[in-house]
C-alpha cells in the first residue's frame, strides 16, 4: 500500500514540520518514506508545501501528480491542489483560513476549524498538529499513537515543553 500526501499553506504555518513529523513517524514504523519540502524565498507568509510518500514497499518515485490526500492550510493551496486530489481521495481543509467550500464531489472533504481549536488549546501555532490529526482520522496511513511517539522521539530538546500541547492538538484534530 502506498499513500501520497501533500501538505500546503503559507510559510510559518508549520507545513514542513507536519510533513517531516509524518515522515519520521512512518520511518519509525518501518515504512518506506520520501519527504520533499518546497517553499518560496520568503521566510514567513510565502508559499510552502511538502510531499510525503509512505509505502510498504520501495517507492518508485517521490514525485506526485495526483495525491491520495491533501492537507490545505489556506485558500491559495486549495485553489492549487483541489483539482489534483486523486478520485476517492481525501482533502482536509483548514476551515478557519478558507472562506469557500470545495467544488468536487468525488473526494472526501474534511473541514477542520484548526485555528479555533489551536486557540482553545492556548497556541495558534498548533493548527498544523490539529490538521495532521484530522488527516490521520480519515486516511489509513498511520495510527495517531505513531505520530505522538515520533513527536516524543524527534522533537528537539528545546521544544520538549511543547510536547503535551502538541499531542493534545493532534488528538483534538483526530476527534473532530
């Protein structure tokens, strides 16, 4: 089984970290993984996206044209990636940042008010973890526990204090 996932948004929304965390979790679970980040020259506010491919067998190519799942943090990303989601795939949308619905009827659309949930948890920067939890609830790629373990194992020491809040954000997104 192979799952292709694109995570897209503005720089500063934690898009690359969410993809990297997903890749680490998959590696820790013994899966084959590719992770390709892509971002504009701006430090914050420019475009950012990453492609994660997770498979049980060797991955033929890390490039993805029609991903099985897309996690969208903002409107420009929805405009770009909605047409590309594979038929029958999953589109997880941060409804806090996107003022329009999805036109396609041949995919599963998951609307997650990630910014509001993150603010309830006390830190708007956790919207990416809320969204990742929402993705995991609708795509059989990895269990939530694998992401939580990857956070514990790979989060830099200077950020370990944020571990409980990030785990709570993932769980809230998954339950939503």
